[in-house]
C-alpha cells in the first residue's frame, strides 16, 4: 500500500512592510547655494544619503504640496529625490518609481542616470500610514523662515491672478526665498512666456527682488499681491535671462556686464 505524501502548506511570501517618514532638513551653516531638502527615512534609514552624495535632496517646493509627486497612485510615477549640485546631466540624480498596489505603496525600482545600478531594493509600505505621513509632511511648515512663508503665500495667490500677467504678456516662473538672503524674496517672470523658450522665439526672464519685514506673512503676501498687480512688473524688474539679441528684439536693454 502506497503511503500518501504529506500535505504541504503553501503560503505566499509577503515582503516586510517598512516604516516611512519624511523629514525636511534646513542646514545649520548657511552659505550661498545652501538647500532645504526632503529626506525620506525608510526603516529608520536615510536611504538617499546611503546611495547618493553628489548633491542635495529635492526641495519641499517640488515634493510636498497637495497632490504632489509623493502621493501614490495605481499608475507608476517616477520621482526625482535628489540631484547633483552640478546638474543631473553632469553627475546624475536619484529617482524612484512610486505606485500603489492595493493596501500597499511600493517604492522601486531606483535609477541614477549616471550609474549602472542603484544599491537599493524595492520597499513596501502600509498605504494608509504612508499617505498619512505624506499629508503630515505637506501640512507641516514649522521649518519655514518668514521670507519662505511669504514667498509661498505670494506664489499661491499670483498663480490665480492670470489676467494680470496676461495683460503684460508675462508668465510667472517662481517666487523664491533663499537661506543666504533671509530678509528678501525673488520673483521671476518670463516674457512673453515659457512657450517662447520651447519654440525658439525671443524671450526674456525678469527678476524682481522684494523686501520682507517682521509683519505677519499672510498680511505681507496680501499687500505684495495688491502692489504687484497694479502695474507692469517689467518696469521695475531686472532682466536676468535670455540673450542680448532677444532683448534688442523685444525692446529692453541688456544688463551691463552680463554675458550675451
């Protein structure tokens, strides 16, 4: 009589779920070019620091906003977490693909255009906890200094004032606050717009420097919006990008000492 083979219990292998945290790092020692970074921590490890030392992590402006790239969806999305100080084309960057798979969020594969392989595995997180951490980090502005807060609020309002810029044939580039200039912000505009850059038509970039006081940031942002939308911003801004020939064609002087 043949003895039946013992029953073997088959269990699917479920990868360990990792803890996930997002930390915004503001450097203690500030020099021109100092950057604010988003540093993901997985299982308590600063994974970006482990595999990429050519430049800082991405700024919160690009990663932490409602509906931003760290939010996970069923469709995979590749996100840049860090870039070389000398630009990606020179010394690379660190990318990860993020997607949601049921009740889990998956980070992986990883990519650095300057390397054949990134030494990080695929990570999985509980989707609910992951989403809660992304939302927490997005809402937490405790790391901002006053000028950075004014810049953020000002940009949010100006992006809704499209008629103002359309009247002057301008497009808002960005509103920036830099650590090494703690009491001012810089507003950048494209004339006539970014499409001109892509199409090879004449274009210029303008920079407008605005002072920040100790007043409530929201009040300052409202006052600046009222001031800026009352006139043609190009009249008081400085040309900071484009070319000498483009400036001639568009009727603006090219700044002395700036390369053509």
